[in-house]
C-alpha cells in the first residue's frame, strides 16, 4: 500500500495511524488521544516506517487489553509497565488460593483504613478522660445524675484503668475482655457493672471514630438469680449499734434509718436533704434529680424511722453531712466493718467477715415492711418500683418471729 492511499488508516478504531508532516518531514503518527470530559488526553508516537507504526499500535492494543480500562499515557486508570508487572506477580500469588485481584485489593483497603484509624486512636486512659468530660457536660445540662458520674469514675479508677489504661482503643479484642471480666474478684453484679461501663466507653470511642465496632457487646456475665438477701434481726442490731457508736453517728444513724426503715436507694439517701424530711407529717420527699427513675415521690415513714431520725434532725443540709462521696464511702465502710462485714479493698475483716450484699438495706426494708403491712401497691409507691420488680428483687419470706424482732430492734 502506497503512502498516498494510506493517509488516514485506522487500526480497529484505536489507535489512529496517520502520515503527517513534522517540520517538513513525513512521519507515521500513532495517535492514542481520546476525549475525556471535553479534554483531549493521551500521547502521540512518531515513526519513520509504516511497519514500525503498525507494531507500536499493536503493542498499545495489548497493553489496553491487559489493563482493561483507559489507554496508554496520562488517562486516569492506566496501568503503567511496573504496575502491569506487579499485577501479574500478584495474580500468581492469588491464583493458588482462589482469590481475585479485586478481592485482594478490597481486603488491603480495609486493612489500611483500620491501620490508619489505629494510629489516630488514643490510649484508653486518654479516651476515658474524654468520656468523663462528655458525661460531666451531660451532668451540667441536667441529663446525667451526679451519683451516676461518681459511680462511673469509681469503676474506671478501680477496674478499667488499671487493666487497660495503656492500651490503644483499637487494639482491644473481645476474647481478652471476656477473660478480664471473668478474673474480677468480686460479685457477679460488680463484673456486670464493669462490663457495662467498659461497653459504654467503647460506644463513645465508636462515636468518635476511634474504632468501627464495640468489642464488649459479645461479652457475657452470668448473674445467678437467687432469693433477695435481707439482714437478719441480729445483723440489723449489730449494724445499728455500730452506727450509734461511730464518731459520725449524726450522719450514720439517719442514713441507716432512711435506707433500712424507709427503703431509699443509696444514691437517694446520700443526696437527701433535711429540708425534705417532714417528721411531723411522717413523710420524706425524694426529688426527681436524686431519683434513679427521674421522678419525685413521697415516702411514708414508719414510727420507728421517725424515732431514729428525730435526735439528729436539722433544718437543712444533707443527712450524711458536708462530706464528699468518697469520704462518706469510707465512713460507711468503717461502720459496717465494726458490725463484722468484710471489705477487701480496705482489708477490713478479711479473715472472718462476710461480703456486703448489694442493696441489702433496701431488700431488708421491703422484706420486713411487706411482712408487717401486706400491701404490695403501697410498698411499690414508697419504693418507686413496679410490683414485678419488688416481688423479684426486693423481698423474701421471713417468719413472724423475725419480723417482730426486726421492728423491735429498729424501734429501740
């Protein structure tokens, strides 16, 4: 074929081969240019001989077929020669395990994204500080209780930070969390509480973009359901005597009274103010901001409760006095320790004492009050609970002799 008749030959549509004039000299041009979004992109190659141009066009078609997208040159998606070699080597690695190059690229992308998140994520100690600041802001807005914040801080200080403080948020995995929960030397309720708080921290971390999941969610804590624990009359007597003999009796006896003989929750009792205790009317008021269920209620006081409170009554101020919660915890532990209870954290009665049961004073009140009055609905109103909860968690069967002995002790 003569050059004159081959002025505009196409090779299967792309690339275009033309005989052109370049500075007064005839050249065979292999034109790879294409229009992308209104712009001409691609390269041109010039050859002296037609057969060289045809050979170059064939090479470019092979490269395009291998890359699968775009064309040789500056177009987006082009596979360069080093990339083509890498792709072939990658395919040789992946074929024996039946993994496509596309699947491998997706896995690599996910891994690299996680690695970038890992390097950005803080250690758990720093994440915990941010979480506490977040909850403190909720407290200021009235969306969180002061007692709950104190409990949160206590759990973090005693259990979470000693075990996890130096670890990065992203590095923590479910199996090691399960192992940690199982090794907590305390009650099942304490283990469940630790798991709950750690899970809340991980939810906060996920919201901050520090990790993509919550590894605490699959962790399990078994709490064996049993009959509610209530103090016996002898245990009640020993505790009341210890409160009266303590230097802080003016705080301990009223606290004992509103918990054991009026059924307040510990957090409600710790925040109860004398101005909300109406001894003449035989009532006390629990404010919504101190209540677990965020509702106010009036609690009818038994004559024994009124008698215990009267010697220490004040016009205003918390019934536990002007002390911090941590200081009050120590005072309350000292009184219970004097009555024979065991507290491992302070090495009190380690050899012979019993562990203090959770919510035992509230359970004690419900048990002996219901045995005296047999009025479930009134008890539910005073305690701020449903009949189902009261029946399941807050009372147990006791003989009449113990009932009479209990009321005699708290009324003495």
